[in-house]
């Protein structure tokens, strides 16, 4: 057995085989995520994998998905390099844990379900119909990135096995729970010094860099709109190319960004009418969130006190 394969097997079984990466002063532990496969599969399967890759990179413009996306993001905006990254948000290993039980839907979710659900939240759009070409292609691509790795089913949550315990990172919870207006002010400072040069002072992004808030970004049902998840992700990924924030700074900047306007989430608005949407594998048909509720639950934070104003109403920006 080659060294790489042996390491990856151990990594998946969750044995402590992680190491601290020596990138800058990175405050995170990297699990041993193997390399993505070097070659596409042959024939029709290979074509499908490549189509899926194109959709993940260009979700917003690919003819099969552009009408399903409601903002200016692509999957690759968060699953960096189309999920070929080894940082949190990687798709290498993701297919290993599916089908997996999801508390959110209260059903066992397939990889296609999981992928399709991202359209409603992170992409603020419509859930694709299951088994359409786009849905099959994305699942083929994500599955290919785990080629050769052993299955690792998860009865508790539908998450990549390499990052099960890091997404979200529970070490951050005490910092979030005790947050005050000071964290927000500090978050604004970090944003302006470390983020705004790319994402814009108003979080609006531009042609090259994706928006972080407003109607063109993720909505309040997205993982990124939850402070703990955003901070966990930021630790590994931002500032792009030099992710070196401390845990406290990652939390503060996430508090600042998630306290800006993001569209309200109402699950029913992201599903096609029953007659068109095909089978929806979920027992939960109603779910709502807004900026205020995301701070209140589970953190017990009052958005007005955190911001120090009353600018966020019960509902925030609604495009
Ligand atoms: C705004 C950022 C963002 C965008 C855009 C986004 N995702 Fe995600 N994605 C996340 C976060 C955060 C999670 C983890 C969420 C959680 O655990 O609740 C996640 C989890 C997933 C997972 C679960 C597997 C894993 O590795 O844990 C899949 C599959 C996935 N996304 C696919 C997609 C696809 C396909 C798209 C494009 C249609 C997409 N995502 C767009 C942020 C994003
Ligand atoms: C050098 C430019 C650059 C800097 C600086 C930067 N980002 Fe990003 N960020 C990007 C790019 C580019 C992407 C999308 C990745 C892609 O498409 O490959 C991104 C994606 C994101 C996303 C997910 C997509 C979205 O729009 O919601 C978040 C959240 C984010 N950045 C937060 C931050 C935060 C917080 C900081 C500061 C700590 C920061 N970024 C600094 C370039 C940058």
C-alpha cells in the first residue's frame, strides 16, 4: 500500500493524524486530505464529470443552472477551486459520507439531495429537480473527487468525513456566545483592513470578487449566514491566498459580515410547485430565517445591541 493511500485511510477513520500546517500563522489544524484524482474517467462518464465541473465553476452562467441561481455566486465561491482545495469546503471525500442522515430534513439524504439543497440557500435560488442532467452531473463530479477512497457513512450529519469535527469548529462557540458590540466594531476594522480590498467596502463584490452581503450574496438559510460556520470556513480560506486570521478575528469579522443585510429565507419560496419539483426527500416543508433570528438562535445575541443601531428590521433585504 502506498504511503499516500495508507495516510488517507487512517485520516478517514478519524485517527488523530492531523497536523498543524505551517502556512503563515494559521490558527487551524489541517486533516490529511488526499490529492484529487489525476485523470478524468473515460467515455460518457468522463463527459458527465466534466459537465458537473463546469457547473460547479460557472453555476451562474451554465445554461443548465443559470435560471436556478438567485445571486451572483458560484459553487466555487465557497468550495474553492471547485472543491479541489484541501481546506474546509473541499469536495475531496464528500461523496464518501453519502447517503447520510440530516437533522435539517429529518431524512437520509443522497449526495444529489445535498447538492440540490445548496441552490436554495447559498445560491439563493431554486432547488433543481432530482435526476435532471445538472443534478446528475454535479454528483458525478463530486463523486469523482473521492475516486479510490473508502466509504465512511455518517448516521449523524451529511458532512465530509475529513471535516466532520471541524465544521463547524466548536472551539469558536464561547467567543461567539459572549460577543458584544465591541466584537462588531473590531470585525468592521478587520473587514476594512483585510477583506474590503477585494470584496468592496459595501460587501458588494465586483466582476472578479463575490459579494458578501446584499441581495447578490447568500441568504439567511445558508451555512455561511451562521456565525460559527462562517468563522470556521474563514479560518481556512480567507483572506484568499493568505488565510491567517486568529480564531477571535475570524469570529469578529464573521459577526460583522453576517450582521449586514442578507435576504430572508423562506423554504417554500425556493421549491418549485409540487407538480414540477418531483420527489422532495424531506420531512420538513417549512423553515424560515432572517439576520435577527440567526443571531438569536442558537447564540442568544441581540442584533440591535451587536450592531449598536436598529437598522436590521425583522426582515432584512428582500430582492
Ligand atoms: C456561500 C457559500 C457556499 C456556496 C456558494 C455553496 N456552498 Fe456548499 N456548502 C457551504 C457550507 C458553509 C457548507 C457546510 C454547511 C453545513 O454544514 O450546514 C456547504 C456544504 C456543501 C456540501 C456538503 C458536503 C460537505 O463536504 O460537507 C455539498 C455537497 C455542497 N455544499 C455543494 C455545493 C454546491 C454543489 C454548490 C453550488 C450549487 C454549493 N455547495 C455552493 C457553502 C457554500
Ligand atoms: C485577495 C482577494 C480577497 C481577499 C483579501 C478576501 N477575499 Fe474572500 N474571496 C475572494 C475570492 C476570489 C472568493 C471566491 C473564490 C473563488 O471564486 O475562487 C472569495 C470568497 C469569499 C467568501 C464566500 C463567497 C461569498 O461571496 O460569500 C466569503 C464569505 C469571503 N470570501 C470572506 C472574506 C473575508 C471575511 C475576508 C477578509 C478576512 C476576505 N474574504 C478576504 C477574494 C478575497
